[in-house]
C-alpha cells in the first residue's frame, strides 16, 4: 500500500502521510493502524521484520521506541498497552502508579498493576487488574498524561499489599513532596476501610512522616523503632559548641545520639568533606555522639544496637 491515503469519490483528496495519522510514540491498536491506512498484511510484515513489536495482543509499537525507553518510561509504555484493552477505565495503581509518579520504590514493578471500577479482576504474569471503586479524586494523570491513581490512593493501595518497608518509603515521599495532604490520605483510608489489607495500610499511614528526606532515612527510622527508640526526632535542630545550629537526620535526644544516613558517596569534594568534619566536631564538643548508617547496614538491628550503645558510652566517657 502507498504511504499516503487517497479519496474514493470525486477527485483525489490531499495525500496524508500515514505517520501523521498514527502516533507511533505510544502503543497503538490494530484498529488505529487500519484507520491510518495500514493493511493487516502490512502490519504483519512490520512485526515480522522487527520494526514493530507487540507489547501484548492487540497493542503495537515501533521497536526503536520500545528499545529506547528505560525504567519508568518503559513501564509507562507497558501500562498504556494494557490500558488500551480497558477503554481508559483502568488507571495504573499501586507499584505501577508509584513508578510513574516518580516515587521511590525499593524494587521496580515486575508487572503492570491497574485498578478498574468496572472490569473484572484478573491476574497474569505481566498484568494484575484489581477491581475496586475509584471515587472522584482518586484518579489523576502522570507527567506524560497517563491515567494513574492519585498519590494518596497509590500510597494506601501499596500499603495494603506491600511489605511495610516498601510502603513506608512511598508514604514518606508522598508526604515529604506534598503530593497529598494527611487529610487526603485519611479520606482514602476511610473509603477503603473494609478492603483487604486496610489494617496494614492504617499502620503504615500511622508511621509515615513527611520529614524523612530519603528512602534511607525512612528505613533507618524503621530500624530504630524496631529497637524501641520511639523518642526519635526527624530533622532535629541541634546547636554546636560554637553556637551554630545544624540539622540532624534523626536525633535521639534522651541519649544525645545523632543518627545520620549516608548514601553511596555523600561527599565528592574535599571542601564538603571538611565542612562535614567541622560540623561533627562542633556537635561532639556540645555533647552529641554520632552513628552513621549506610545501605549495607539497614535491617541489621544487632549491628545498629551495638553502634548506638558504643556511641552513648563514648559520649559519657568524653564528658568525665
């Protein structure tokens, strides 16, 4: 077939390139390709040649577009491919929604999760459809215009099903970025109070704190809570011996221990490293002890307990 469309009556209509009639940046259906002037034979030829890929039955995409997409962009294409079957009634939800909204996930989603108020629930290797009501305000779009559950609904749905560590990281991020207010989350909890996992969701929401600035801080806080440190304070203002004020990731005021989470390499420049050393020395002179936690330390409660005990003992000795 020619790459332009021609009218069938009277004269000829202006030739329109098929690429202008088919948005090849997003998954499209066979029906959309046919309307753009492709024949079934040509569609099959494009797939056989590897120029188009079937993301699922009935959803097509140029292979180059699919291969170029990584991370959330690749997952977004998979979401769109499955949404074509459900007539736009099914927003991405739970881990899929969190991924598309740019929320931190400890583990990227391995399947597309959608929620529909009308379609039946289904479960396949690559797809999970949840059948649940979607009240007004529970659905929005991501930065690319893809239908997703709202941040508050995403938080609660994830908290109903995921491990507490995964769910709390997302909950803290939603509150910290002010993507949802506490009352928005409370409203979703009220709507879903009889849904499976509602108690688990309420527990996560009760633990959530928008002062946590990273997933590492959230997980460090969970470890401290597991050790019984319920007096911890996030982003604690502390004054050094010099009179200068600083802010600590997590403070334990009763034992005067500051717990700091360090990511991969926090200080790339010598000036930043020296400034941090001066800060720590200033706070130690003011009677504070330090415990630093890295990714490899998370979940090791015995190790953290030992470090806290040693830090508190060292602070006591230095004050004698």
